[in-house]
């Protein structure tokens, strides 16, 4: 079973620490096996912690900074300072690189990825969030289908003891065939206190029925009345364009049917709405016809769920994917999506990093690094990719306290062994991940 373990940053660097404590956000009904170990650890966040020696890229657009100290207190950043404040505990990160934790504007938290021995729904959801975190993904907008328990996890995450990724939720995806159906789902989500509403306007390459526009309008109206933004799943440019005019707050997938027109690009710029590529989602639809190369990648294997590897490796499953007409269509769509991404970036449209990871076959954490590669392949620079995955994604989701390493924000950051600014592959050289200043368990 994957234990939820917080190591205080200070203790981590002192010695091999034999104990830990469960996250204070544990629910009262957590199994007894999760009870705190009998080792005394001071409360995290008491006093300042100074992370020294690393080169820091703060996500604001500034260049790498040398000789600065990242100072955190009570889980939040006090600032990048020239000196270590008196009395601060020091975490020596000499020779390392610090970047803000990655923000995924389109993931799915389901509990699917927890160890099979984990039974209760809350712990299973946290298993997903721990998996994202160990790969440097420290904030996720779960765009549909998260278990109800996720809301309580979200409500408890503004805590200096947090040690898993932050999550924001959209509730059940709105995709009804009638306005009444769409309205019922939208209102139930809004009643539950979702952060976003997610609408699905797609026909699966002509194999399904697209949500009628009257239903889209009703859901949009409900969201507007509750002042909740709407994220929209699209495939076709025409639908994305229409949704921009109807007031969508996020284009949650790439336009994949054709090259984006000047008119569409202008509408993106005029509305200021962000665009989430989710390129790796396309890969997941066709790649399992054969054994993917990355099944030999140590970076994948260090946390990959074996039962899911086994499932997608079955001969029957491979044959199914190979024979799927939509899989072939989505393979073509990937190239179109990459071409469009290049055009949109060149036009100055804000690109919010997002992957659509989390559902079956879409391995959380590792898929985010595959998305980086696909963005680079599309022509984005490493710096553009990092901006998209930090401050830009945070701004697109209207999250004020993550995305950069500025005073007042949560101390969510990734420590890398290699410099990612000129080579995004270096984002894989993860030495440690911190959330609210707490080192995330990586084993
Ligand atoms: Zn999705």
C-alpha cells in the first residue's frame, strides 16, 4: 500500500528518517493502518525554511537566477532572498535547479491509480494525487468524473502540511441529449460546489451524437448564474469557435479537424480564452496497438501501475485498438493538433498545459512528461513549455497562489538535477518535489 508520508524538508536532509506522519487532511474514517507512526516530528511550517544553492526559475518570465535563496514559511513562499534569514532551517540544494510545480489544466482524478490494496475512496483519490505529485505535477484541474470524496480533499488542501497534488474539480461531465438532461447535471454539479463546469461537445469522429446546442446553452446559462467558468471538450474548429462566442472559459482540447483559421485565432485573442492542447490524449487512442517504447523507460517504470500495463498489453486489447477506426482518425488528428499548436503559440494565444491524463491507459505523471515532448516536437521552446505548465496554466485557471515562485504563493516546486530551460527533457531529472514546502514521498 502506498503510504501517505510527509517528510519534513529539514529532516529529509539530516538522515535516513525512519518514520513519518500521515497527512493531517486524513479523514476520520481512514483505516487504522494509516495511523501516525510513533515518532515525534515538529509541526511543519514552524519557522522559515531556506532552500539554498540552486539556480531558480520562478515562472514569471524572468531568466534563471543564481545565488538566491528560496524562503518558505507555513507552506508559503516568503520570497527569493539574497541571504538566509536568521534562524531559518537550511535545505542545501547546491547544483540543482528549482522550477515551480507543474499545473495541469486538464486531468482526471478517479482513484484508478492507487494501489489495489487501498480500499476507501478518499485514500484512492489521494493515491492519484500522490502519483501526479511525484512527477512534479502539483496542481490538477480534474475535468470530469472525480469521485465525490474529491471535494473534501480539495476543501482541506489549503494546509501547510499538504503533501499531494492540489486538485480542483468539475463534477460530472455535462453532455446530455436534451436541455433538461444537461440542466439537471449542470445544476447538481453547481450545487456540489464545483470549480468549473465541463461540457462535452463532440461526436467521436462521427460515431456518436453531439450534445445539442440548446442543451449547451442551458448549461452555459446555469454556470453563468453561479459565476462558475465553463471548460469545453471540442474536436472541431467550428464548435470551438461557436463556444467561444457562447462564453466558454477554456478550450479544453486541441482543434483537430483542420488548420485553425485566422478568424478562430482572432476570436481566441479577443476573448482571452486559453487553449489546452492535450496532445498525449491522442497518443493514448492508438499507441496500444503495439507495445509502446516507453514501457522500458525507467522513469515510467518507477511508478507505473503494473496491472494497467498488463491490461493494455493483452493481445485482445491490442487487436481491438489496431482495428479501431477512430484510433486511426485520432492518429491523424495528433499531427493536426501539433500544427495548430504551433500556429496558436506564434499568434500569442495563451496555452494552458494539459494532458487529459488519468483515465484508463493514460498514466498520470508520466503522461505529463510525454506531453512536454509532444509540445517540443510541435515547435515550442523549452521555455514556452515551462511557462505553459506553470504561470500560464495557473492564470488560465484563475489560481492566484500557484504557478510562480513569488511571495505569498504556496511553496510548490520541483528540484531538478539538470537545467530544463534549454532542454525540456531535463524536467525528468527530478530530485525532489515540494508541495507547501513538504517533500513529497517518491518511493
Ligand atoms: Zn478529459
